[in-house]
């Protein structure tokens, strides 16, 4: 049986659907049951912020896929709580039970990365490598569908898409479906244990992405300086919002390019969905 932590999220649901279609027994693990369940998958409630809830969620699991993240401003959580501490607790439980771990991380994760999420993912990776668990790490770049939706939602009432910063810094965007393929393969293929699989897509600026969403309207910009000010001023009252503002300012100036062909050369089964095709399909 395979337990998918964060199985109600964008990536987790796709991984669950793919595994169920392959005939696997799947347990979706999240804080609350989804409004729309994946037929054939079972649900168990657990919270990465409360390690005592994790052992029951992993009962009987041969593999756990760690697909949760702590960047949702609506949940009032942080990458330190979820991507580092939560995953560390999960890895410890899995190690004690002999459960394999597939950890979803980010391309470019490093101890000194300017983005907090990347540093927290790196810490979880290091803990996993030092553990007794058999593991596979799947690193992905930014989810194209999420950014296409954000830009599309901001372009309402005749206004152009809202871009954070100057929007001319190249960022690698990948289809979340491509990442789900890698995660599901990692969960079921034990020959991938001890490996780090990097899944990327296309290098595009946010301005280019905005033009794919609305070629008829020029993008609007929130200046990088304003993002930095918001990132500081909102800290005491809205820490999650402040964290996103600081992350947006950093993304506008940090090298986030990735040569995705290297991953597909190592793993020819990795797909390469076009971001431009996703935009034409409405980001779905």
C-alpha cells in the first residue's frame, strides 16, 4: 500500500489518480477529507505539524510519498513547519517502520539558497539521506498550471495579468502532470531507490507567461521594492502573506533556470509537456 501525504493537493491528487489507475492500493493522507475523492483511494487524517498523528496514517504502508508543502497563505503555515520539520517527522516514522520514502523536493534545493522553501527542502533531503529508509527524491521546478491560473485569475475586468516584480527573470516551469508521472514511477519502481530525479520544463519569464495567458493585454507590475516593503511590514500581522511577498521579490532576481533535457536523458520515460500548450488549453 502507498500512502500519499498531501494527497488532496494539486500534485498529490494527480499522483493518487495515477497510482489507482495502475492498480495500486492508495491511502490519501491530509488534514481533512477532500470534497472530491479519488475513486478507489482510501483516506486517513493526519497533520505533518503533529507527529503523533503520523504513525496511524502509515500503518500497513510499504511506500510513503511526501507531496505536501507549506507555502499556502490560507493555511497560516511555513516551509519550516511543513517542508522541513513535518517531513523530518514523517521520515523518522517511516524509517522506524521500514517504509520507503519518496520525497517531493525542488530543483535547486540548497542550504544557502535565497528562497526559504529551497532551504527547507534541502534540510529534509539531507535528513532522508542520513536515515535508514530506502528513498527516492523527486525534484521539480515551478508548477506551470499554478502560475497560469494565478496570472489568469488576476486578469479580470479588462486588466492585464498581475506580475510580481519586473517579470523579466527566467524561471523554469514544469507541468504538474509531468511531476506526477515521476512521483508515481518512483513510488512503484524500487530500482529508483537512492536516486534523485529532476523534472523540469521550459525557461520562461513571468512576462512571457503572462502574454501566453492574455496576449491581448499587457501585464501589470508590482515593483520589486514594494514587494520587499510588504514582506517586512506584513510580518507581524500576516506572516504567510509577508513570506510570499519576500519570495516573489527573490524570484524576480534569482537564477531559477534549469536544463530539463538532462533529466529526460537520464530517465527517457519522463514526459516533456509544453507550457505553451498548457496555456492554450487554459492551464489545465
